């Protein structure tokens, strides 16, 4: 009895995901729209983090005051930014929170980058 094993290589994995140039126009527009939305939300987050940090605390309190089902939907739709809000409201030193939030936002925008 012979057994065959299939190994996943970088070549087979790369063929599963199409590059940005190989996508259809609709897929490109969707990727660009999601990236743009993510960049705008991240930019607003950084803006308020630098100019008016209390506003982020207000947004966190507002989301926590919502119905639990609505909170779940908000968390699912805006997960990276909700994690950043949660990190921002932790009682840690401001420089530590700032670095963690910036790192999470950079990571999020890198994941949404359509030209990888």
C-alpha cells in the first residue's frame, strides 16, 4: 500500500491568492474602498489620540452603553479599532498605550493594503 502525502508549498499557496493586478475591477474597487475606509478611521483615531484623547474615552463609553447585541455587531465590524479603543482606555502609562495603539493601527492598515 502506497500512501501519498500532499505538502503545501509557497507556490501552491501563492496560486490560491490572486495578486491585485489579477483581480477583477469589482474586486479591486472593493479592496480599495475597504483600505480607504480603514485608513480614514485609523487617521481619525490617531488625530483624536493626539489632539483630544478624551473623545476616544467618550467613544468607548458610548459603545459600552449600547445593547449587547449591537455591541457585538460594532465589535465585529470595527474589531481592530475597538481593540485600539480598549487599549487606549487601559490604566497604563500613556507612552505604552500610544505605542501599542500605533502598532495595532499600522498592522491593521498593512493587512488591508490591497497591493501586497
